[in-house]
C-alpha cells in the first residue's frame, strides 16, 4: 500500500521547521525523527511531533492546520555545518519531502562563472536542475538535458544589434558543487526586438539568504552589459524574498504579466543595463 504523506522540510539551521500531514487520517499528528549529522561519525536523533497550528496550512486545506513543526537545534551543533534528514518512524522508508538538506552557517568561497558548452558544465547543470526538481517534490522529466542546454546556448537570439551572444547561463559553485544558476537570454517576458534580455535565477535552498542571490544578480548584470538594453524578469507576487532582492537592485515594476503556458500572473520587472559597455564575464570567487 502506498502511504501518501504530505509535507515539506522548510528551514534548516538554528531551527528546523516544516510540516507533515496524512490526508487519509487528517486529525492524526505525525511523529517525526530529525537526524542531524555533523560529519564526525555520530548522528544525533531527535523525535518531535508535527502538531503546531499554522494558519497558512489551515488555509491551504491541510486539516485543522495543526501539522507544523519547529525544532530548536542545540546551539553548539547549530554553529557548525551539518546535514539534516527528516524521517517518519511510523512509515519506515519514508522521508519528508524537501529532505535531506545541509545547514550552512557560513557560506565561505563561492565561484561564479558562465557555463562552458565545451566542458562537462552542461551535464552538471542538468544534474543540478534535476536535483532541485526532486527536492521540491516534482519530477525531473521536464528538466533540460545537457544537449538541450548546449543547443539553447548556441541558438541565435533576437539579433538586437549588440553584436554579441545574447544567451548566457551562469552557475555558482561551492566546494566543487553547483549550488545555483542564472539564465539570461531572449525569452519571455522580454519582447522580441526590444533589446530586453530575460533573467531567471535559482539557488539551492541550503545557500539562500547569505547574499549569494545578490552577488549572482550582479554577475548576470556584468555578463549582460553590452549584450542588451535591459534585464527583465517575471516574479510571482508572493515571492517576498525575490521581490525584496529585485527592488534593492533597482528593478522597477512594469505591471502584471501572464505566463504564456500556465496563465499564472507574475509581476514583470526590469532594470536598464549600462549603455554599450564591455561585458565582464570573468570567473569571480566570492567569500560570503
Ligand atoms: C530569490 C533568491 C535568488 C534570492 O537569493 P538569496 O541569496 O536568498 O538572497 P540574498 O541573501 O542575496 O538577499 C537579498 C535580499 O533578499 C531579502 N531576503 C533575504 N532573505 C529573505 C527572506 N527569508 N525573506 C524575505 N526577504 C529576504 C533581503 O532584503 C536581502 O537583502 P539584505 O541584504 O538587505 O538582507 C533565492 O532565495 C532563490 O533562489 N529562491 C528560490 C527561487 C526563486 O524564487 N527565484 C526567483 C524567481 S523570480
């Protein structure tokens, strides 16, 4: 029998938060085992209950909304990088969606660079995108494979007259692993022939809120300088973190725009690029 447990591991770090709920038995409070692995051979196990009331979960139809959890990690442990897994002891073999994660108190050195089509970057990027899709509880079927990434990079753009390739894919690497990416090219929501280049950014949840999104957006701007007139993006209205970042970087709101495939209404934002400068696409290593 397949057990359908809904839930998600949301935050790791000083607090581990999320929710877990069994639609088939909506009033049941699920038991969770938190496994914290600091890498020294010993794994700490803490048991907790997903029984905290959360208005957002109730509004989303998750029973009476008493299915959240928030666990405070012992301070000495939380100060160091560690892995976090969440299991459901009453359902052996089941792991909470969104797990495992890594709690990273200090990001340290991160390298930002453009994907190189002639190296194995495209394979690695495709693998990263597939991992992100699975982490979010989705399927990796729609993720572009390495060949699709290479041919997207090689496809000519609008021919905006800037005389340089209009497609770039930047990636952020930490300890040799891709932890984020940013795609820039002649796509929705930019209109063909207007000089606008669309930008899409995504970081692994383990490395968010360390300033890396800000740094990657700046690197994208450097890459796009001299290749287009403007960077444009579409953001969902409830994505508070992304909206805060874009506003801070000087993006202005151009109004609502519906996604061509899903119809979902986004906010269309844009920021002008410096006029006809020279792109700066060198490898950048940051310490965050
Ligand atoms: C959006 C995203 C790229 C931002 O990157 P990030 O590294 O988390 O953001 P940064 O740490 O650079 O923070 C940038 C600003 O966002 C805001 N911010 C950071 N964490 C936040 C949070 N948890 N909630 C609300 N705002 C937050 C702050 O204003 C911050 O500026 P500050 O320096 O004044 O604190 C990243 O969170 C991400 O990949 N999210 C999931 C994918 C996504 O939403 N992509 C955008 C689609 S349009």
